[in-house]
């Protein structure tokens, strides 16, 4: 059974896929430099101020997860592929430590570029940027750099060992050459963020990084049948408004959307609620785990207090001790 982990990494992105093949995919990284002491301190403060919390604020954004520690807890020993959706530092935070801890076999690079950030006074580390550039530019002899763009079909991603359809079910919907060129010209890397469709046995999961309007226009035009009525959507740009047009939701119509962390005033809740589309946030649930079955996806959450607020039976848990919240059934073909 495959499992997808949507990690609570504060205002950043990180997703882990454990494929049926035994391979592991890591899409972006954030909070990879978080020390255990900082997470423990946040948890202790959370307990102290529990009584003062506003109703409905479950405060999990203050207790982010270090993806490196999380990978270790799963018993993952190496990363078959690391996918950088785009080179913003909230998607690269901890990459240097990740590369020290794990063998990374394949590095996906779309070709979108940005200038090296100024790290003076920044919460991010220059060594993460520098390590990513070494990988991207092929300076690691034991790492294969690949450049899949929209529609690319290749072994292990979406074709099996015999080069027949299958593999790990990962399909690139964006960017294409034009989106990359336009984003590089405009120096706006969000405009060419990777958008992946994971065709799991339980349903289609759409993972769009920080995809912006131009990317969504491309997807609706070229892949509307592939994304329509998908099972799970990871909200683009953590669910922030960001001046975006959300008309793509009228096509995608996800059965469940997972939001990252941002201040509530910046999240585009109304775009989902006005369409009657259900949402779970990392701030509510903490880490969210999707167990892939045949034609369905079982959703587990780290935060038991949130689960109790939803009226579920909190005795049903996965191997990590996360609470079962709900099942999302597939609405269309589930072949990889």
C-alpha cells in the first residue's frame, strides 16, 4: 500500500510519497533545519497558553515537523527522487542537511531559475541554496539530474522497469517550455512551478507547488480531464490568496483540499467554501497522512484534538498513532 505524507512545515511545503515499489519521493523541503528543542519548546508553550486559544485555532502551525526527523521515523533510508517544484527558499529549507543524511538518487529540475537570495538577516541558510545549485548543475556525480516537463513519460516515474505504463504513477502536468521561458524572462519562478499528478490506486492526487494563474490556465486547457474531480488537492501556494484567480477550482473540484500554514487573513478559504469544497489545514491537523487503498484514500491526522472536534472515533489509528478522520473515494479511473 502506498502512503502520502503532507507535512506540517509552517509556511513552506514538504510532501513524502512512499510508493508501492518501495521507492520514496520527496517533493520540496521546509523546516529541515528545525531543532528538536525548538519543536519541544513550542509544544510546551502551547500547553501553557491552551486556555487562551481562540476557538477553532488548533495551533499546530506553532509545532512544525522537521522532515528529516520524520523520514527517519518512517525508516526511510534513501530518497529515490527529490522534486523541487521551484527555487524559493521555503521549498529548500534544510536541503543541505537532507543531502548529508540521505542518499538522493534523482533530482528533478524544471529549468526555472531565480537570482541567489540575499541571506543577510534571512531565516534561511545560504548552504541550502548552494547545495541545491550543486545538485541542479550536475556537480554530484552520484546523482542523476532529470528535466521532465509537461507530458514527459519515462521509466520509474510513470513507466515500469519494462518501460510499460505504470511505475510510480507520477505525471508532470506543468510547466512546459513556454512557461519556463516566460517565468525566467519575468523572473517570477512561481509561474513555472512543477505541477504533479499522482495517479494512485486510491485516486488522483494533485500536487501543484506554488502554481500561479498562467500555470493553471495551461493545465485547464491541456489536462482538464486528468484533473477534473480529483480526490485530493494540495492547495497551491499553501492556500494563500496571493492575488490569484481560483477559477481552476471549477474544473478540479477536489473532494478534499489540504492547506499549508499561513495567517488566516492570507488564506483563500472563501474560494473553497463558496464552492462547497472541504478543506483541512496543517494548523488544524498537524501532519496529514493519506493511506492509499483500492479506489479509496484513508485520511489520518496527527492532532487528536482536531479529530475529536470532528466527532470521529479517536480509537482508530494508523501505525504512527495518527487518528483516522475520513475516507475519500475515487471518482474516476485510478490506474497509474
